[in-house]
């Protein structure tokens, strides 16, 4: 087969270089071995991480070679391009020859070829040539493939073949790779991946591109109506669910639950459940315990609402929800902040001083402490980069009060103090020794949902490649071009010698077994 | 009888089957291989029932998912696929002694699942990311692929230990002819390659439906691709460069090491694929 190549007229050495399977093997080896690097060195992490892990020198070396994003490094892409060119050139080069084999002007059987075959099945049978011929031709036509009968010495030779076209299978395999690469290219050129975090009840119309601050507009609006996470009794999460509405020109056109494994697809964009976090709270119930009377009071409050405290304790406004609060070096976690205004009475002077001390030390760190949970984690096919990215993006959403001011005296007789009420430490506010100790009796979390937004106009092309790949492999591996030769020779009156042989372009053992079975059938045929 | 008990018994039945096959070869007693076949079929039946019971039990507990969701379940299924594939090969090629090189793999996988302290056999609920019908298609096809490569590995070892010339009546002469073994290795590699291909593709389609990217170069994905490349190299070397026998056996062994790494080793790397 190799010698035929010069006939195709491509004597050009560059062309020759790209037709070689040696090149294929080398490129595949390089792809396989370099791919290992990216599984050993975490991809797309921060520079600080790499410097700390590998030191300055290796960092610089790796950076020059794009090792930190190696699957899109120029040299890796070059290998892929080399493979693609190799496939194209090789296929064009060989197709000509294969085509002639598959669609010859006239199918001719070469008896010599069969005579040379080592494995053959022979038996004697009591019958005459012509009756055997018609019997066998019928049978082989039905069970094997189209027959051609020729005159032989002292009898006839029946040839048959099947699966000539299966020689095309390998072209389908190679073509499928081109489809996948083309699809990937389309995705890289015209697609994007972005992330958006939508608090419950909020409407957005754009997302932030991954790895940058650029926003991309959807062309419509979407609202997160609610987010829910449910848990198994083992504590493992069972389901993450966002209820999303699409709004176009002010009209709600679609409302759908987005769960992991069931994204929302709309106008070429896909929205995948990727993370979630606490955005804020609702239905907050405050519990106040009076230090003077020992009485307890409960209030259900909304943000921004102001209540008059009992026992002439002043006024309290619930300002917001914070994700973290730093108190003397400890993060007290999620909590609520509010403003207390009360009138000055003599016995409070001492307390005020105390309060001033602790309040200056305290500061919130709402953004760093925010909890984001990525829902893809420990998944079967989890995507480190996607998840890592979304949690980083998730941090951009924050709410609640970020700064506390120390107590302010509005007038000599009125004080305004910002207080922090942690969720986890109900006795914390007692330390302030105010008129009332505040604690959180109950509240509901208000979540935000983190959605990954992708647009990939190349997916269909990749999928066509997938289908071709499977079909092509199936044809190449399990089907073959088989040829059969049955020779019937007279051996005295009403007796014949039968000699059966066959070839196949692959799986010779399978062919041998097939011939054995066929021979047994022919021998025992009912007449 | 619950599934764990059934699978424990299966482990011992498989052990017995391997011993019988190896015995048949070393003592040159074909009768032992026949008993080995029956034992293997018995083990395979137990294995099948074990998987079905486990499936039913998971519904009874209320988790309700196919038994392909963690290392234990995947190893049990791996044993099942290797056993199934081997039985098919023995049936089709009428060679018995080769069982000595395939059945130990069946036993080792399930024994590792049952005995390794780091592998829990408890039925656990499915995390949201795994709740997809693609899970079943993905796991079954991947493991059929791995099974093909495992059996190819067994046959490659067999090929390498057989000398070119064997005196009749010796241990080595009981092995099939080099031609047949070469063919068997090739058949198994093609089978494995097809199913690994489908496995990677179903995984990819699943990833796209769950996370919006069909390929993200996560270490497990990358390693399955590396494995795929190695076997693609093998196929080309064989088809176009005329490699056969010993050299192909070595490539197939390297390929199987890559399979093992994809299966076990990747858990040592940074990444999120939690199992299988
Ligand atoms: C990832 C890339 C590739 C894959 C997955 C692939 C896959 C395959 C498969 C499955 C076969 C059939 C093997 C067999 O018959 O046992 C094959 C055969 C072949 N491949 Fe590739 N291939 C790839 C790249 C290439 C390239 C770049 C070339 C270019 C020279 C090439 C040239 C061939 C040739 C010449 C054959 C033999 C065809 C025949 O039977 O006449 N392959 N390939």
C-alpha cells in the first residue's frame, strides 16, 4: 500500500511528512506526555500561589512556557494543529486508493489469492456439481454476501464478499476528530463562560466573564425567585434548586427550576447551577432581655424598620445582615447589625467607656468571610476551574453593613450606638451591659444563587464528531471486508470435493471461525 | 441475604475460579479449567445478583440510585465487566487456559473492594452532581472499556512469558499459539478502545449538561484522554507500522498502567472527580 502513494502525485516532501503515521505516533505521544504536566501542576491558580509553591525561578520558567494554562498554550495548540493537518493530509492521500478498492469498476476475484491461503476447510460430499452449486449459491447469497460464480477446473468456484464499504470506517473516525476540533474552535472564538450571582428576588441582565471584569449582556432579564438547598439526613446536600424567571421587554416569558444536571437554556445561553451563598436574611425575630427588669421581649423585624423599645429603652433600627464580624481577632460569623438610640442617664457613663473600647477594635470583614458553597464539589465529573472561579466571583456579592462607627453622642443626652448581634453566640450582646441584651431568636436565610452562564455555538459540531467517532470505531473494529471462496470439484460420479477458504481485512481469527461454521453448515445441508 | 454478604461470597467464589484456572494450566489438567468455568459462572451470577440487590436496597433505604456511585460499587462492577468479557472470549474462542490470566483480575478487583479498609461499602445517598441518567451510561461504558484493557493486559502478560519455541508437553506449550494471543490482545484493545471512547463521550455530554462545558481538562478527564492516546498509538503502530506480538504487548501493558492511574492514581492529584 505504501508504494502506491507516489501514484497520487504528491511527491512533495512536506506532503510526505504529513502523510506519515510516524508523525501521528510522535504527536500523540507528545500530547499524552505533556498532558500529564497539567494534571500535576494545578492550572489557572493565582500567581501568589505558584510563587509560594514553586519558588521564583521555577515560577518564571513555567510562566514562560505557559505551564499554568498549558492546555491553551501555543505549543500545545500547535501539537493539536499538527495532528489535524496530519489527519487531513493522510486522509486525502489514502482516500483515493481506498475509494478504488471500495468502488471498483468491476469486482474481480483473484482465485490465486485464495489458493495461497493456509487455513482451509475441505470435505467430500455425495452429490453432483450443478445441484451443489445452486444450493450453495442460494445459501451463501443469503448468509454471507453477493456471489459470483466462475468456471473452475473440474467444476465451479463460487466467490462471495461482504462489507466492502466498511473500509471507509476509519475515515469516519478521523473525520470525527476534525469535527470535534472545529467545534472546539468555534466555541473558543464565539463562545464565552461567565458567572452571575443573583440574590433571591433580584433581577439581572448580564454576567461577568470568567477571568476578567467584563460584563456580557444576556439580551433579556432574569430574576431569581427563590433558591433552595435540601439535605439528606446524613447532612449531605440532596438538591440545589433555583427558581428562575426570564423577563423580556417587561414580560415574564419563562419560569423554570434550575438544578444541578438540569440547566436552563434560553436563546443560545445556558445557565447552570454552580454555587450558592447567603446573601441576607428575612423574617428576623429579635429577642430582648432587659437587664433591669429581667423581662424578655420578642420583635419580628424587617431591615430598615425602627421600633420603640419597651421600658423607655430608646429606639432600635435593624440595619442589615453581615457575613462576618471581627471581634478581638475572632470572627464571630454571620450576624445582624442595628442602631440603638437611647437617652443618657447617669448610670450609663461607665458602660459607655467600655463600649467605646471594644467598638474601636471591632470591625467587620463582610466580604472575606462570606460563605460560598460550590455545588459541583466532589462530583463525579467536577470541574475544578469552573468551581474555583465561581466561588471567587461569588465573593463579589456582598451586602450588609461593612463599617461600624463607634458610639456617637448626638446631643449631650442622646447616644447612638451600632450594635452587632451574632447568630451563633446568643450571649454576646450581654457583654455590652446595655439596658437590653439583644439576641437573634429566629431568622430565615436569604440566599443568592450562583449561575454559570455559557454560550458555546460549537457544541453541535463537537456532538456530530462524537457520533461519527462512535459509528466509525464500531465499523472499523467490528465489521470487516470479508471474501469467501468455495470451490466445487467433481470427484467421480455424483461425488464432489469441496474446498473453502476466505480472507478478511481484519480479525483473521474471527474469519477463520466464521469459515469453519460456514463449512459445517454447507456440509450438513439438507438436500 | 443482603448484597454485601452475597458480594463477599462472590469474592471467594472468584478466588476459587482463579485457583482452578491457574491449576488447570500448571497441572495441565483441562478438567480443572472446566470446573473453573462453572465456578466463574457461579461467581458471575452472585456478582450480578449482588449488584441488583444493592440497587434494590438503595431504593429501600430511600436513596434510590444505581449502584455505580462510589469506589466500592465501581470496583464490584469492574469485576463484573471483566468476568463478563472473559466469559464471552472463552465462549467465542474456545480457549480455556487463558482464564489463568484473566480470572485473577476479576478476583483482585472485588477483593480489593471488599477488603481495603479505605473503601467503604455503605450505601450512601447521591450528591446532586451525580444525579443524572448519564451517570449510568458513563460508568457502564467506561468500565466496559477498562475491562477490555484489563483482559488485554492479562493476555499481554501471557504473550510475554511464552517463549518463541516451546517443547511439547511443557507448561508454556499449553498456552495458545502466539498468533492467537496476538489477535486476542488486539481484539480486547479494540473493544476497550471503543468503550473508552464512548465512556469519554458520555462523560463529556454529561459534563456539558451539568456544568456547561464538555471538556475542562480536569485531571481525571485528562488522564482518560492520555489513556485513550496510548491505545490510539497502539492501534496505529499495529496497523501501519506492523508492530505485533511482544512490542504490542508492552504498549498494552503501559496502556493498562495508565488505566490504573486514571482509576486510582488521580485521586492523589488535585481535582474534584471523587471516584471512578
Ligand atoms: C487522535 C487521533 C487519531 C485517532 C483516535 C485515530 C484512530 C484510528 C483508529 C481507531 C484506526 C483504526 C485502527 C485499526 O484498524 O485497528 C486508525 C487507523 C489509521 N489511522 Fe488513525 N487516528 C488518529 C490520528 C491519525 C492521524 C493523524 C493519521 C495520519 C497519518 C492517522 C492515520 C491512520 C491510518 C493510515 C490508519 C489505518 C487505516 C487503514 O486501515 O487503512 N490516524 N486510526
